[in-house]
C-alpha cells in the first residue's frame, strides 16, 4: 500500500494500479517470493561476472560493491516524458548560455542583476583559468545529469543540476540489459524506448565540438583518473561503447600547445577529451601542482583552441547549489520563457533574512552544503538529532555562503523488493542530456531508490539502489508527431 502523504508512482490515491503499470504489476503478482529471490540472485551473479560495481570509500564492509538494481521498474508514459524532455532541454540550454556568458561573453546575467556577482566569483566552481576560453557551439556542458523528484502532488521538481562530471549513465544501460534478460515477458505488452544508442549519441556530440581545424575525423579519448576511482567502471564502459581509447594523464603529452596520445606507433594527435577528472587535478601547471592525474600544459592547449575538453573547465559555477536557486530567472533571462520544471523551494543562507528564518526552522528543512555531492553533508531536519542540528547551525553561522536550505520534498515512492515482499521506497530520477549540434535527452535515466525503510537518501554511496527506467513510446506513431 502507498505511504500516506507521498505520491506513489504505481498506485493512485484509491489504491488502484495506474494504467501504464498494470502489465508489470500483473506480471509480478504471478511470481512467488522464492521466484523473485531467484531472479535477484541471477542478477547479482550476472553483475559479479561482468564486474558491474561501484565503490564506497571508508566502508568497513569493503569498498567494492555489486551494483544494486531493484527488479520493479519505473515507468514513464509518453506524454509525461514529452513534458520532461521539453523542460530539460530548456534548462540545459539556459545553463549553457549562462556558462558561456560568464566565461566568454559580457556576463549579462550578472550585469543585469539576475545573479549577484559575488555569488559567481565566490563559487568554488568558478575557474578564472576558463575565462576567454571558447567552446565550439557554446556547449560548455556537453553531458548533464539533472536530478528530479516528484512532490506529494506528483509534480516534478528539479532538485539539483550536475554539470561537471555527472555519473550513472553506464548503470542505466547495464540495468536495461539485465532487465531484458531477467524479465523478457514484462516487456511484451509495453513499447519501451531504447537506451542502447547512448554511446553513439555521446560520440556524435563529442565530435561535434572538436576544434574546426582538426577536420572531419577528430580523435576522441576518455580521460580517467585510473582504476581506483569510484566511477572507473563507467569510464571504461563509455570508452568501449564509443570505440575510443581510455587514457590516463600519463598517456597524454602536450607539445607546442597540441595534445598527443602515446601509442605503440608513436604519438597520435588528440582533438577532444571527455574528461572524468575534476578541474583542480586536470593540469598541474595551472591548478594543483602536486597532481599526477592530469596533463601538464592541457589548459594552454585548450586556450590555444587545438583541443576541446568536455565538460568544460569551470562548469562548477553552474551547478553550485546557491546558483541553482537562480536558474528559473536565468531561463526567463536567456530564453524569454517560463520554466517548465520548477525548482524545489530554496533558501539562500548568505541572505540575512532567509538565514534567520531557516535557523528558526532547522528541524523542518533540508540543509545542504553547496559544493558537496553524493548525499554527503546533507542534514534532513525532521530526522536529525539535536546534536546534528546544533552542529549544522554552527557551520551555517560560520560560513553561510556555503549552505542552502530547502523545504522537504516528499519524494515519490515505488515498490521495491525487501527480501520477502514489495514495499514502497522513495525514489528520484537523474535523466542525462547531451548537447552537441542539438540537445538530446536520453529516454529515461537513472532512477535511484532509498532501499532503507523511511530513508530519503537515494545515493548508492549512502545505501541506495537503482531501478530500470522505462519510457513508453506512443503506440500510434502518428500520435508522436
């Protein structure tokens, strides 16, 4: 049964299965608990055999875990997805224009008072080394992951933007591959849109932003920190799916502002680098001089226009959680449109009046550090202890710029397997958006699920899992036109 006060994706307020979930619900209703557990073991064995894992640092149980996939899928009908596509395309278009304006334009959004200048310049994600560094097509954020939730009324809201190195797309594709093997009959009556083309779409987008002088056949590589990185599985997966080389910093060299890759046949010029290394480790000449992960001279080559880095250096200013609060106004400013998908209600704690209100209501709100990711540092007021609230109060008062607060969003729920039955668990959604010559929203995305009962933290590093996300196509092709 649904949890009172929360929107259930599969069951309506009268306890009836929603129309687009009925084929799947009926399929699961025919299974015994033993059969579901057997399917789960098949999934685990398949993932172990393929090395589909993620890393949790600092865990007493070990760092390497099999990727957690819950078997009950999330289903989004065609009309609902069409709205999300429009909203995500609108949002990332405005954010790319903002980033390009900040680094290579007139900073019009700042000059016109849409975003405070001090908010931009004080952001840990703002990189002065990226100023006046142009990016082909203005696609500073070529790959975006936008985190969405549904509130208690079922309305979608943007919870945060991920514009630097959003991860999780490899699990979207592997989840689908596993589900088609484990539950082929569940797909039979539903026209589920494919996600298998992601590698081709990503490669096409990366090639589109290659420097004009490189010709029609640019060389693309994926730059990884190495095998000990928590997302290394994804780095290798993406390089393999695109048919390009996976390289580390030591595999690249810069000579006369040109990047080349060491190969058995000598040096080969590189035109586009899909980097999965944070800004501060990317080039020891201009950032962290002690970094051995990056490539000396890479920023000089980028500035010279001989190589394109995707995503661009400095994107962190766009997904700063304090800047997030201004994105609806940025959409209006750059596009002249009303936002299609609203933000969650957010308070900026560097504003004295808002800070005072939040400090009065700490036990009612969610408090987040602006630069953290992975669910770290979040304090959920209604579930926090007095000691946790006192600690975060002190942190806010000491450094208000680096904190925001949000009203608690009652994350929607879906059934998840608990070992002997299906019970409602809270979920979110991270769709992935590609920006090359055009914007493409990959159908579905990574649905993350809080597997712990009552938890609102869906991150895998915090005990969460995932679900396959099925976007339904129009049964009548004419309806899609």
